């Protein structure tokens, strides 16, 4: 049996009319705001070596990519993210540029295998910013403020949850580096599965037991950090929490605490995050519409070790959310003056089927 | 005002869940309970409950149509949905087991034929042991498969073991323990944190109470 030509592959879709205009308007809003913060647009290759993503994102994420081979047999991939290629460019092409380097993009990314059934799209468009060469919480705050400005300009209510990858890393350093142990542990904490987490930790002898068992419950405003200090003692984790504390103070001083939360239980992010990590939740959407964090170690693998922080937002998710929102009118196409077009249309209107005799008469 | 929408698995778990809710102070008017409506509100109007097929609970919750759900762990093990699972409710306890006509089912031609409603779980279980299996996915009455020779064994839920016995099957091994779980949508967990925490606490008090009683 042959497949009908009308069929569309799973996870692919069209945009048209109002929705396409809305999508473009959101993209334009983002790029205008990013330009205001001095972020330069970067376009990365759609097809790249699979090894780039495998190394940067970690195997569990990169293996979801569409993969195929090059003429020489090397494995290629349709990019599953943009950050990996940006980090490589920063360390190579833009190595000589002034720091900090600020770049932004709107680009489709592809996954052959989605993570869960609700994440059905296999092509999604990421809106993102990367700030390379800034190590402090001031740099962290800068990218968070850009997210805030963008979501505020769309009149969306949102909550950004903050964590620091080193809190978890500090807790597991006591244990032998058993990757399966760590993957399972991350999974249970991120699921807030306290019952199963308790049973899991019983099987392992770990000095950080109490801290790990409590991580799943440690979410809330600033006071979460003082609660965390009562169960987490190791220096590495505590240093990470001090950094979060500084960031939180900064957020409070900007009167933005309503839009932020600490969530030490969010331990599921990409392998490359080394410090701050965050997730962006928007009212009305059932899944996070963005995420980001600090990936200080990543550029080192391309020969230049420097700090970096960035975020991505899900353009398709935001479009879907706003498409149901009556505040966002029709986004009618704008008219513009054009001499050639008005002369042409005066004679022929919108006709497309005039004969050559009619046209040259 | 409705604070939370909660999807509850119909069937086996429905009665014990409604009883648990009642003990936790979430009651329903007799009218709404006796009606055939699939979405009912509790008597204070704070919670809306949806009654859906067990396998659909994770779907409603992951899409955020329901903020929370109550469903058996067996269903969660079979899906790849991304949900928070903050609480085991300790009700509707049962096991997922491998069962066959004999304690050691003999594979036909080197490949074990397994009939099941849990294809993912079954494939994972035998895959981890390097046993080559042919998974035969059925929608129900799985116990018939070994009896009629469709499969060498089954992977299925066992509550009392009565159905297995009546069909001449014995338990080969238990794969997983299951009981009702509270699941929460990732976004609701943060955006409706107060309501979700309150609901979780109400249920947790009952779960802890049960545990002390049964000790």
C-alpha cells in the first residue's frame, strides 16, 4: 500500500493566516527587545555534526535528534538546539571579539523522538539569547530581565523558577560516580516522588541523604534557601546557595519577587548547565514555555574557557497560548505604499487570469 | 470558585478514591454522585473532578487540562508522560506480575510470547534480562491468551489472584508494586502552588492516618 501524498509526518505542522501573523509579531517583539539590550542576531547551521550535540547536550538529549550520514560517513544531525553551535562559534569564530558577547536567535530545532506525548511537535522554534563572557549574578540577572521584559510586553503572567546545578552536584559528590545512580536520583527528585526517593536512598549509603531526600520539597520564595541550609551542609552546595541568595536579593531589589521562585527540586536540565538554571512557566500553559541557565564549561570544549548564560523560549507554545487570547486581536497584515503595485492594481485589480492581450492593450 | 481540576481513574480505583476524598473533607452532593456526569464539583465548589479511563489520566494532566490526577502506578509505568508524582495514596494496592500455566513458561522456538496490556513494561522487563520476546498487545481478558495458546505467559495486574487461579494460571514473578498515586502537572505545581499544596496536604493527612491505624 502506498502512503497518500496528502499525509504530513508526525509532529510537523503549518502556520497560516492569523496564526502565522501572530507568530511573526511575537518574533518581531522578541527581536526588537533583544536589539534594545544590544544582542546581535546569529544564524547557526541547520545541519551540523552529531558529535557537537552529543558532546554539548549529553547523550540522553542529543540521541533524540534526526540523524543521517555525510558523504564521508560522519554522522550529521538536524540541530536539536542552537546553544551548542553558539558556544562553538564564540570559542572559535568570535574568539577575537570584545566581551561580553551578546547574541540572539529565532530558529527552528528538530527532534525525531519527543520526550513525552504532550510534547508532540518535532519541529519547534526557539527564541533565545546567549550572554558569553559574563560570570556574575549581574549577567544572570540581565538575561532574566530580558525574559521578563519580553513576557511583560506580551501581557503574560509568568513565574520563573530558579535553581543552581551545583546544589545537586555538591550533594552527590560524596557518592561514587555511578551515572545510573545519578540519573535515577535526578529523575525521582524532579518528579517530586518523595516516597520512591526515600526507598531509593535507603539502598544507598550516602552522607547527604537528608539533603537529597528534602530537595524535592524545597521550592518557594527566598526563605526556601534558609530551609535548605538546615539540611544541606557541604561547602559546594552551600556556595551555590549563597549565589542564589545574591541573585534573589537582586530580584527583590528590583521588586520582581512576585515573578520568581526558588526550586531546588528542579534537577532535570541539560548536561551543560553548570550554575544557575531556570524554567519559565506562563499562566495558561500546561508545560514550561522556556528554560535557561549558565553553561560555563561548554566553550572550554572548543578551546576557550569562558562563562556563559542564556535562555530559550518556545515560540510555538507562546503562539498557541496567545492565539486563544482575545486581547491579541487579529494582527491584520499592514498596508504599505508601493508605486509599482498601485499602478499595476489600478489597471488589473487583483486579477491573475488576464490574457496577454488584455494586459498590453 | 474552582481552584483545581482533578482527573480520577474510573473503574477499580474510583470507589476507594471517593472514600479517601470524603475522609479528607472533600464531599459531594448525593445528586452529583448518582448522576452519570463525567465532570462533577465537590460541595464547596473548590474542586472539579473528571472521571476518565485510567490510561487517559496522565494525558489530561500532562496537557494541563487537569491540574492533578489520581491513577495507579501501573498506568504511569506504562507511559512516557512527564508528570510530578508527589504522593502515593496507599489505596488500590496490587502487583504487576508475569503469569503462566506453569511456574516456568517454556518459550516456543526460542522466543517467549507475552500477551499483555502493558507492552512497554513487559518489553522493558524481559529486555533487561536479555530474553527475546514477542509482545502481543491485548486490550483485555489477557488471562485467556496462555490458555488458548496465543502466548506462553502474560504480564498483567493482579489484585487478589482470583482471576488467574480460575483460569489455571500461576504467578511466575512480580515485576512491580502498584497503588494509587497523586500526579501533578508541572506548570500547575508552580502556578497554582497554594491550591496544589493544600490538596496534597489534605490527602497526605489521610494517608498518614491510615498508616498509623494499620500498624
